[in-house]
């Protein structure tokens, strides 16, 4: 529905999600071991996401990489590969601890536009054990579900959508603001409040997916073509106001 023109993946593992990409991509994982066939032009980065974002020009590949649009890059009317390449779709699925996922979101947002889509994986643990910070289960979400709570509380300018996918849910975030400093300023206080020892006190509404939208409802919603058009035409952030109310937010 969104037809992204570039993609960032944090947490690659064996490449199962990366194999879906058909656009210029950057994929980051300190221990990837890709065994699937990849069908995109990708820069695979063997680093933690924190180290990756600390680099001078982490998304260089999306500007200069060997991609099918390289010849067009100098003209580049969309500034897709211009001096400051912006992410269109990002998938955050790296370290499953709250503070890592929050930093991943903050770093991704800095390289996004309001029209970007940021997806976080494993946001709907099915039980307390799965949500433990100290992993002791096969399927593991850790406590990254808290990122949605924090974004709703500190960043009401964003639209945060829980999606009822199997096995452990995703969250989509719309309306990124690369200039926002709210999370950076509150980071220490947020960590102090939310990083707590196991067992995690996962809210019942998260466990029963009370507010989670069905994937079909989200994909079938009518805002997608307008979001894509606004993105492609580089409409200003004010265009988000007309779209945000059309994004399904709860079941
Ligand atoms: C759940 S797997 C990713 C699965 C993959 N996205 C998929 O769906 O096929 C999580 C991956 O995150 C990686 N990881 C762990 N810590 C990380 C970090 N600090 N930065 C980036 N990736 C990290 C792990 O090495 C692991 O391969």
C-alpha cells in the first residue's frame, strides 16, 4: 500500500524480513547470518544500531549506492538520493530491550519525514514471560512494548497504531518529526521510569490486544494513496493534519 522507495532494517538475523525488500536498502545487525536470497540493492552493516547511527553519514548508501536510480541521482527531483537522504520505510527489530528500541526509534526519526512509516516489531507480548528483559523463553519480545506507551504519552503529535499480527504484533508510527527534541530531552527520565527489573507489569490491554487494529483494516484504510501522493510531492508537514484522523487507531 505504501510502496516505499527505500528501506532501513534494524535486526536482520537470517534475512527473512529483508528478503521482502525490492528497493534500495540498508540493513543493520551485529551478527547477521543471511541464508535467504535477497532481491534488493542492499548495504548490509555488521554493527549495532547505536554504532551505525553514530557514523557520520549512515545512510550514504541510499544516496550513492549501486541502485537502479543511480544515473538519475544527480537530477533527483525527489531528493531521494540528495544531500540528505530520508527514510521512507523503517523496520525496527533489533535488540528487544525497551531502551534500545526507543533509541532506534529516535535515531530513525531523525532520518525520516512526516510521511515516512516506522514499524516496530514484537510490540504485543502474549504473556509476562515473553516480555521479560532477561530472556528465558523461545519466542521473546522483551519489554519493547513500552515504546508505544512512551510515544503516546510524550509525543501526541505522532499517530501510533498497534496491529494484531501473529505471533507478537507490530506497531506502526506515522507523522515522524525529525526536528523534535522531546524524547532526547526526556530520555534519562524515561529510562529511569520504564527500565525496571523483571517480572514486567505488562498492561492487560496489551496482553489481550484491546487496542490493536486488524492488519486488513489498516491495509484497507483509504488514507494510503493520499499519504503516498503527499510523500511523493513532498507536501509540507501541515498535510499530515488532514490525514491523521483517517488512520485507524483502535479495534
Ligand atoms: C528478531 S531478529 C531479526 C529478525 C528479522 N528482522 C526477521 O524478521 O527475519 C533480531 C536481530 O537483532 C539483532 N540485534 C541484536 N542487538 C542488536 C543491536 N544492538 N542493533 C542491531 N541489531 C541487533 C540480533 O543479532 C538478531 O539477529
